[in-house]
C-alpha cells in the first residue's frame, strides 16, 4: 500500500533550500583574474587522525583556468557539508 507523504512544520524552520549541486559548485575559484600560476591557501591540517584538533597551514597550490587544482596532491581534498 502506498505511503502518503506528510509534512511537519518543524521541517520548514531554520532551513534553507539547496538547489541541485553540480561538480563545478565544488571548485575553489579564484576571485581575481589569475587564470594560471600559484596561490597560497590556508589548509586545515589534523594534528591526529583520531581527534578533531586542527591547525592552519599555508600551502602553495597551482591555479589552472581560474580554479585551485589539488589533483596532483592525494593528501588534499575539498569538503562540503550539505544536509
């Protein structure tokens, strides 16, 4: 038997509607006109992978076509949280 969808008032409070995400939404785009070269970026680094303590480290990363490119460094990753 089909289940009828129900809505609850609490689901509409303190929320935002997120449009469908595309791969390009995850790009770290450079705000100035720099299309290629290098840029310094603050990168959070975990002190211990068993905890949540981090510190910022400045990394020089390549810029290709106006986007920070981390493809050559397997230790770096972009992270986004969408609920």
